[in-house]
């Protein structure tokens, strides 16, 4: 919707010309102007248009009359007033329950539009535009204030899709003010009762304990109830919720149906260690799953995702989980799944992850059919007032980026909140787009229940102390505004409130809701926890020779009439020649063979990251393009009719949100190999929160396994400190209790087996592989077909160049690309007394295999050789964990930066490491 203030300042002829243009072609003017012209009867000046065109002729004749032009200009002023309220009414809406709104310069007074109080009782045909017919300005203004500036202010002026604008306008102007039926009012009060009961009970029973209460924002409970009920009525089968800690326990109890007994056991510290979704975290971080029945009798699955204290970090996890469930259960029908993200006002404004998640929302690889964002806006962070927390007018201003409408609503008006929740849910289902509800409320206590908020907001909390809770506000509303049955309702619910409260004090037992496991959950239940014995050797992951050749041949062809780029055609021909001549495949082919073999076995494979279709280093080429048409061809989707499709997506320039999305996707489906590749491994530090809080610790905290694979290009080639190290030491430092697998692989076949092993294990573990860059095309990394058709992943690779172990005087053990540089020197100088051992898996550390080799080369001195500085790489990890072997360390000197930015300095340092290794 546009501002047409220029019209009233224009020459009358300009307005006449606009109308003439409209008469000739109604679609030649702006949609809003078209509505303006359509909406007037102009009975005095312009007979209405009719089927024979006489109305148009009359209009053309009358357009030159000065009186008509004056009438137009008068009407346009009111038209501009209507537009003004639609566009900016939210700036003056009474959405704040505890303090006055800031003056945001809405300019909605009559004088701004060239009107005055003298015009209030004059009639205007502009009333037709809002369904009021010809009526007084007073009536028009009263309706506009009710629709757009009461307890709800809708922000949607930035939406360019006219269908969405019309839909929202119709809801606000023709549906929103309709009274709720009595059963809906009862439901609202029931949910408010539950929310308030729960907080009052915990406050009295567990004095001073942290629970991050919802008090002041209890209207969240009827709002979520409405979203879930409306969603179920509109064919949603499952709702996935992500939120931080504020109000989480209340939502667990009163939305998802977690019993009070379960929650109390967590307060008492007596919860069972195998409790649903984990027990290694504080109670207000735990997740939960349930199946509830809505008031209309619809069953719907609910899932609250576990999360850390990092507030919005759970957002992309919810989106990835939702996408995976829709893919595997509902054949990619996203209408069946609904993600809800519950934000705090400070976090949504201050955490960049929210922006990243919104930026993903309409992308092919990450869309989930729209998300409902519900903001519990208590107007304060830990202690920070909103004036210090954001530059934007609203915490939700980021919504404009994706043209998502925002309903700003007063949290004390339960019916308004519920109506917004209903509209938002139907909007999401209608348009498969994001929508926001900004519920302005307050926080009754400090950041937690032991914190005194008066230290920083004494005046605000004097007001809050005197303010009734939302349940009391709603009962007063029913008494003052309801019919006789509403008064009876209030009395009944008052009695119920007291009875329920007493029940909770007496700790009457609740029965857990019955729950039916979904297919992916059954797959998870068929798996088991890993044990140390599982990592002593890997399971067989070979494929048959027939399968190998079928997959290889399928990868090397393209459809008839498809013209690949000449470079690509030559590259594939070279791969064919390599196999035909030496029965070998290169790194990229080994990788694609792993994915292909899983696809034909019926497994899901999904990969994303920056430029992964081609690969940062132009090695993968999973997707190739036609030289003439640029049409894409997926090389992995054409082996047979029964295979799964290979899902590969070039991501937005994000690490944090994209990695979180893929973690969530892998969390939903254990039969999916889900991969994220960093453009350079160094860039993974942009997603450190996901690595620290979810990937490395999720199983311990929440008892949730995850098989996510991270490919982090790593290796020193003189490309500077931001393109060398994926910070192996950080990952190794986080390793404990078999929480993840760390590899630094050197051959195509071993990569093939490592990737297949991810789904072959009877458990799931995150895999972090430090993958090569320059050595992607190194012949030493190529593997013969026999290594794909036999065997399994090799945690340690002995030196095949050595025939006589007794003659070995020195053993160099290392990992990654440095092996090739050491081996080149060894073989060039025919050093039969120096053995070079490759440690392909760093964690879980294959200590028994290393000890066997230590005994084999029992006359040798051992050195760990790494190209990373001494304070980086695997050196410190090995010193802490590898105690059964005596060895020295050869590396770069300790350094603050990961690598030199000068190629010559790099070359000298690298040569020094290699020379030292051979000459020490």
C-alpha cells in the first residue's frame, strides 16, 4: 500500500487524468487507486458504471466539471486517512498494558490529511472503501481506530503481494471485531486459569528456585492453544515449537500436557536418568513430545525442541527438524507441519540468527511452508530496557525483510491475542509464509525469580506490582462487557480456578497423555547407545562390484541432448580413463559413490553449504549445467526408478543458521545422511554456538543422538590464516564420552567407507571430517575399486612402503595431507628405516591399533608430526589421551594466528617441518 499524499497537492487536471486513465483501463492505475475509483458511487456526479458503458460515458463527460474535482479532492483526503490508518495505525495502537506508547510520529491526526473536526459529521462516499457505505467521517474514523489502533495494531504496509494485503485487510475490517462465541470464551479462561495456577503453585512451593516464569505473559497459553487448534482444523498434523527458557515449564505443562509430577521431579532432582529427551540439562531447557486432542476433536502431534541458554539458537534446528519430518512423513507437503518459534523481544532484536533464519525461509533448500513467530514481549532483557536494546521501532522490525505481517497486540486483552493467533495461523496455511505476533506484556519478576528488578527499573516495577494478572483482567472484562451468561461463566471459572489450585497443592496425580510413536521415532528406538568396543573396528561398508560399476557408469553419463560445459566433459572423460586404465577413482568420485550407494539402498542423502553443488574447489560437480541452456542435471538421481533422490543445495552465505538447520534435519531422521560443508573449514567458527551447544553436547544433555556430518576443508597450502585451519584442536578439546567422531582422511575409499559407516552403525554420531583442498586431485589419494568392494573404514593405515619392520628406526605418525608430503620424501630418498603411519580417525582414538603398531615397530623412536602450530592441531589432545606410547612432537612453533599469510614464509616453515621429521 502506497502513500498518495501527492494527489491532494496536485493540479486538478492531474486527478482528472488519473480518472481518465482508469476509465480507459482500470488496471493502468495503482491497485489502491483502482479500488478508490471503484469504491465510489458518485451518484450526484457520476452515474454508476453498468454493462452498456453509459456510466463510463457519463463519467467522462462529468470529469471536467470543477465541482466534481473539488468533491474528488475532498474524498481523497478521507481516502488518505484510511490508507494512513491501514499503514501506520499500529504506531498509535494501545498495545502496551503497563505504560504509554512512545510517540513514533504516526501523523494520523485529522489536520495531517487536510481535515478538521468540522468535517466529522459530514458524509463521505469513501466509506464505501471500508464497507461502511456513504457515511460520516466520524463513523469512518471510529471504525479505523477500532480496526487498526485499538489493542491490536497490524503492520503490513511493506507487503507487495496484493492478495495478501486484501486478505489481511478483510480480516481486520470485516472479521476481527466479530464477538467470540461462549465456548471460545470458556476455553480462553480455562487456559488462562491453567497458566496462572501453574506459576502461582511453583512460586509458593519452590521459593527462590529459577523457573523463568511466564507471569505477566500468561496469555501465551490461550494463544498457543488457538494456534494449535486452528492448525489442526486446517490439516496440520504436527507442530514443532522452539523457544528459550521464559515460560517453557508453563508451556510444557499446559500446552504439551507434561504432567506436574514429571516437572516436580525435575525440581526435586529425582527425575529418572532415561527420561524422555534427556536429563543432562536444567529443567527449563528440556524438550518434550506429546499427542493432544483439540477442542474440535482433532489429534495433533506436538514437539518442543530441547535447547541451550543461547536463546534463539534453537530456531534453525526447529526449521530443519520440520523440513525433515515433512519430507519423510508427508511427501514434502509442508502444510502438514507447522513450526512455531517463540521469541523474547530482546533476543529477536539482538540475535543475528533470527535474521539468518528469516533469510532462509523462502529458499528452495530450506523452506518449511511458513513459520509462526510468537514474541513474548515483556519489554525488557535481563535488565536492559528496550530503548537500549534496539534501534528499530519494534523488536519485530526484521519481519519486513521477508514481507511478513506483524500483529502487535496487548497481552492483557486475551480475546484480541486469541483472534490474532487464529488469523496468523490461517494466514500461514493460506500463503505458506511467515507471520509474527508481537504480544506486548510484562515480566512480573526479575530475569529469574531470585533477581530483584527494582535495582534497574524501580518505577516500572512499582506499576507491575499493582497490575492484575491477565486472568483477572479477563474476568473483569467478561463481567463488564458480557451478557448474563458471561457473568455466570466468570463465576463458574472462578470456582474452578480455586478448585484446580487446591488440587495442585494436594499434588493430585495426572495421567500422562497417551503417545503414539511416528515412523522416524521408531527408527530411532531401533538404535542403541554406542560403547567403547564399537570403535575398536568399523563395520563392513563395502558394496558389490556390480553395484560399484552401475553407480560409476551412472555418474559419468548425462541425458541425450544435454551439452555439458567442455571443461566438465573433459573432467568426466578423465575420470573414465583413470578407471579404465588403472581401476582407480579420485576423491570426488569416491565421495559421490558413497552418496549414490546409500540412495540406491533407499536412504536419504541431503547436503548443503556454500557452493556445494560444484564444490568450493571445483571437485564435486554433483550438479552440472547445460552449456547452452544452463539447465541443471543432478548426476546422482538417475541410477534406477526406486532410488531416493539426492538433495543438494547451495546455501545462503550463512554458517550458523544453515548448520543448525542441518542438525535439526538429522535429528528428525536417523536414516538420512545429512552433510554440511564449510566453504573453508575455518569458517565453521561462524557456527560455533551450534557446534558447542548442539553437535558436541546434545546427546549428553538431551539423550538425542545425531548423525550430522561436517566436511571442513583443512590443510596448509600458503593461503593465509583464514584458509588453512579448521581448528581441529577445538573439536578435539570437546571430545569425551564418545560424543562425536573426528577424522582426517587421506584416501577416496576411506572417505567412502566413513560416509557409509554413518548409517551402518547401530547408533548415530556426529562426524567431523577435516577434508583436503589441494590434495583433492592428488594421485596418492586415489583408490582402486577393490577398496570399495571389500572391507571397511580404516582408523589407522600402516606404511605399505616398509617391508621389514625390524629395520625401522623412526616412526612418523600423522594425519591428513602432511602424510603425502612426508611420503614423497620418504620414497624419493628410499628411506626404508622410516615408517609413516596415518591416523585417519583422531577420536575416538584407536589406541589399541596404535599400540599394536608400536609393538610392531618396537625398535623405533616415534614422533607425532603436524603442520599446525604446536598449540593447535592434535598435539595437545594426543598428549592428554595417548599415554601408552612414548613419542615426541614436530610442528610449527606456537602461534596466535593459525598460519602465515605469506606464501614464501609458509614454504620455509613447511620444509622445516619435513626436514626436521627426517633428520632429527
